[in-house]
C-alpha cells in the first residue's frame, strides 16, 4: 500500500506502541482500543495470503476510521501504518529506530493448526524468525547512540501449547513439552525465545496464551465464521469427530482487555492464560449458532483430524491475580454479536 507507506511520521508522543499484524482479527481490535486510550499506534502488516487481502483491507479501513474519529483525536491517539514483513529484520530495525516505540505488542503470526502441518517451514520462519527479529530490534540501540526505548514486549502465544493435556483446566504451571502440531511448537518456542531475551537484556516480556478467540472480524477459516457462512448458504458444515471435542471460546473484547492489562502491568517475564474459562463442545457451539442465526445446521460428519486437541480450558488464577483479568461475555451473547456483524458483511 504505497500511499500509506509514504505517510510522514508526526512528532511522536509518549505511549508509542508498535503493533504487528494490525490488519488482522485480534490486532485490529487491539489497535482501536489503544487509539481510544490515546496511544500512537505504529501498525505493521504484510497482508499474507492466508486469507484474502480484501478482508484485511476492510479491517484496516475500520482501524483508520477509528483513528480519525473525534473520540480518538480528543484522546490524542494516532495511527501510522507500514506494510512490512516481520521476517525482514533490517526493515524492522529501521522502523524501530525511526519510531522509538515504548512497547511492542507482537500479535502477527502464521496461524492455524492444520495449515502448519502442510507448511511447517513457513510457520517456523514467520513465527520464530519473525519473533526473534522483533526481540532483537527491541533491544538494539539506534544508530544515534541513544538507548533502546522499548520498555515492554507483549507476545501472543496460544492455548495449543498445552497439547492434549489430560489435566484441566490448563494452568501456566503445567508442563508444555508435547505440542502436537508445528503451529503449537512454534508458539512454545516463541515463549522460550522471549524468556531468553528477558533474561539476557532485562526486558519485561509477557506471553499471553489465547484460547479460541471469536467475534467480529474473526478469520474466515475459523469454525464460527466458517460455519455461519455455510449455514447462511444452506450448505453442510464439516464436523470432525463426534462433536464432543470442546473449546474455551473467548470473545474478542475480553481478549483485548487482557492485552491492555498486560501492557499496563508488564514486569519481568510472565506467561498468562487469556480465556473464557467456560468450555463449549462442538455440538453445543452448533446449537448456539442455530439459535443466533435462526437456521438449522446441516452436519457433515468426518473423521477427527491430526493435530486437533480434544479440549481447551483456561485456568485463570494467575491472570486474574496479576492482571485483574475477568472475561465477561458468555458464548450466547458473543455469538449474537458475531452474527450481527456477519450479516452486515459483503
């Protein structure tokens, strides 16, 4: 997007945040929340072809509209966008040296369990090399000899690091040494990279393990969005297994509140779960979508797929204690809000 990339940088205020993946689902909502709090968001995205660029362009347009709102202007928030790939270390270091962010919120990644099985090398390059590049940029002093300005680093991890753990709910204190997909392995490795940088450079880093996030702008490949589209079109929805697998679905607003709390309270190295802590089976999810859409689902039963975990369930003891995190959106409310958004999409 050349026109956006040529935007001149304004005089930078305090509270400058570099946000990766800004045109994506979770990052776009995070960007809007940061803007409303008066942050200067330096948003980057490479528009990877994991799903259509037009979808991300719509997300980014909404973020830009928020940035131009009277509410945000009054709060002092502003947005600067750069189309940039996190695997480009030189470009990242140049951007960090130019914008001098106070914090980095790293949400960009190649996502998805099943695609990672097909393209493991790509997931390693983006999720590990990209994370290492950002960490290196965070601690590298600019060429002018001044000290590095990044004081906090937030890393988006995933509940997939728990694998098929039999003990529930999943606690941050549980061993996570048996990931069952390349995606999960890259997220766990990313946490370990963060730990090493925090230890070596005394950089406060918080890793957040997200549990199945949903809501407006959800990626089109994820179950709720995918099922809603198929149900709208009167087509069968693929159900892998007998419907008894369960997920700790977490509404986007609850996730964003956890990200902001982590930004405010980051100190040392920590890992926290961000989930709804109220698992829903696949069969229950379909029933909820039927209620929200007013349509009956046509179920196409298929065999369980490799890499899929049987359940996720977040123990929120630590995130409640340290971050004050408290999810407030029940699944029925969240699905209704998602469908309201979904029905307005082209």
